[in-house]
C-alpha cells in the first residue's frame, strides 16, 4: 500500500471503526446484563445468610451496574441512529449528484440556462458533504464520551425496583419494611 490512502480506503477504515465500536457497545451491554444478574444473586445469597452489610453492598453494585448498562445502551442507540442519518445523507448526496448530471445534460440538450440551478445544486452538495462530516464528528465525540465515562450514576433505578429484582414478590413495600427486615436479620445473627 502506498504512502497516501485513497478516499475509498479512508471510508473503509471509518466504516470498520464504526462497526467495531457498535460491536464493542453491544458486547458491553451483554456483559453488564450478566453482571447485574450475578449481583442480584449475590444479594439473595447475602439475604439467605443474614449478612445485611453485604446486602447493602450488593444493592449498590446492582444500582451502579444498571446505571452503567443504561448509559452504554443509550450510547449504542445514539450511534445507530447517527449511522442511519449518515446513510440517509449519503443517499441524498447520490441523488443530488444524479440530478446534477441530469441538469448538465439538460443544459447541453436545450438552450435553457441552468447555471443558477447547477450552482444551487453544487451548493447543496457541499452542504451535504459538510453534514456528513459533522455526523462523523458527532459519532466520534459520542465514542469519546463513552470511553471517558468511568463512574456509574445510580439514579436510573429506584429502591423499589431494586427490591423487586432482589426479593421478587416478597419485596418490602417501604423503606421502614426494609429496615425492619435488616434489623430482624441482625437480631437472628446476634442470637
């Protein structure tokens, strides 16, 4: 391969990067779903063994994992929508090129002055190129945001929802019920 890459080679490399990114995001979502299941099981084990401190810790890990999974999934959906927008822009660009070719043929075949139409089409094609470039930048920025996210935000799941995951149908209905269950577990351990 030469020192300089062709336009097709650069486009192929961009597509491969996007494909790898999408696949990595999908794998990350699946991994986090598995982690969530493991933490729920650990919380259940801690409840069975009357280990209230471990229940609290497992609950926090579950919250953080769910928050992280939702962030990664949101990034995945954004990337997929951006790719779709780019594809539509590419089709629009091809359509406008075809119209430009047709308008040139019309100028040749007729005496109608199409220079203004041709200038407008050229301007539109430039704008489409600019839009595609902006979409590429947005996709890259989205990837950078995903890469730089290191801490999970637990606001994505409520305590009630978390209790349903851990306890199932036996979930406490309020915080006081949960505190009572933890106190009862502590009393059992103390005896």
